[in-house]
């Protein structure tokens, strides 16, 4: 197909539909009717002789060809913006949308609370945060930036290690008053345990003999929602394994005087295309900064127990659990 005959506007419409995940939402954004949006997508698919979107009552989903087309559409939108800025000599605040994919812990509990300060300095940059359970797909363009717990292997993906999550045990004061505090993780079989679904699948990686312990743990509550874990724990539902920074996020939870169960590293991932976008570069540098800030000591390679966070220099000494009385 000749590029001179290609209808670039249909590709622009496709990009917005893909970003919003809905024909009707795209129609509202573009001040068009849903049938008009649907016709433009049909024309684009006919011109490319391939299906780009799977439509359903829940919205739209990208096909493999659609993922490839979306990556090119992003690049073309950025090229158009650069032409406009450079040709007209504009000097305006950076604008644009960045889609971020992250898990249900770091996204809602660390990144989201810092977004108002980011938007105060960058009012024209939109952040779309998708909470995902798997590895974010930044290579296809489904997300511009990913936060993930495995280092990517693809040469087309740029990664930066952001830090380490240190998993420890929390409980409510009410629960501990009724059930007592375990002296070690090997007393967990006497307690109700609150676990994330992903922990159950990877628990053997965490600590020596954890695979044996897994058989004895009383899973009172297993979920794929960090917020549900925290709420159940707050209300006396048992002992929850959570990252140490939750001690600062949910101060009513009591961090148990036990060593960390597991240190898990995490990375920020993106492509060269995102790094070249002005809005992408701003968001990437901001993410790096909020995980290196003074209050981000939780993510250091060295474990700092929440009970000793106020005196961090002392906390960096090797952790020794205090003696527990029997019973």
C-alpha cells in the first residue's frame, strides 16, 4: 500500500481507541460519534488487510498485529509532535500520555501517593496506571513503562534496577493480643496466615526450608489483592507477609520482631521510543527519583526493620530477633 494513499487520521483514531480501550470513550475524546469511530477502524483494518482490534461488550483488545501497529502509531504521534514544536518554535510545557504497568503494591501504595506532586510540576502530562499481575509488555507498546520483578532478557527493552522489596510479617495489635506473637516463621502453622496469590506460587524461592513450611502453613486468606491483604490484617484476620515499606503506609499494623522472609529485586522497564519522548523521559526520571529519595530507604539493598526505621544508621547493623518467652 502506497504511503501517499494511506489515511493517517485513521491511524490516529486507532491509537486513541487502543489507549482508552473503548470505542465510545474514543468517540467522546475526539468529539465524534461511535459509528464514525468504528467506520474509521474498519477502514484502517481493510487498508492494512488485517484485524487490529477484537471488539466485545467490555471494550476492545489488541490483536498481535494491533500491538505492532500501536507501537508505530506511538512513534508517528511523537514525530508529529516534534515537527509541530520545532517548525513553529514552540516552547510550551511538555504534554502527552504515559501508560505505566505495575503490580498492586508499588503502584497504589508508593507511586500513586506521589502523583499529585508530579502533576503540580507537570500539569500537562497524563499518567495512565494499569495494575497487572504478570510481566508488563512494554515491547509491544501495551505499556510505555513497566515495573516488574524479573530482569528482562530482550535486547529491545531497557531496564533499570529500582530497588529491593524486603518481605516481613505484620499483624494487628488485636490479633497479637489474642493469639500471641510467633518466635519464628516456623511457628506460623499455629497462626492464620494472609498471603498474596503470587507468594504461594514462588514461596520456595524465599528462604531455606520454606518449601517444607509451605505444607504446614494455615492459609486463612489468599488473594491477588494487596489492599485486601492489608485490610484483613488490619482487622485482626491473621499474620500477613508484606513488603517492609507497608510499615510506613499502614502504621496501625504491627511489624513482627522477626527477620525478613525474602528480598525481591524489581526493575523499571521501557523502550528507546519512550526514552526519546519528552514526557517519557520526565516520567522515567521522576520514577527513579522517588525510589532514590530520602524516604525510599525501604528499597535499599540492606534490610531496615520498620521498628528501627527512625534510627536507620543503627538499623543497618545485622538484625537479631529478641528472645521470646514460651507460650
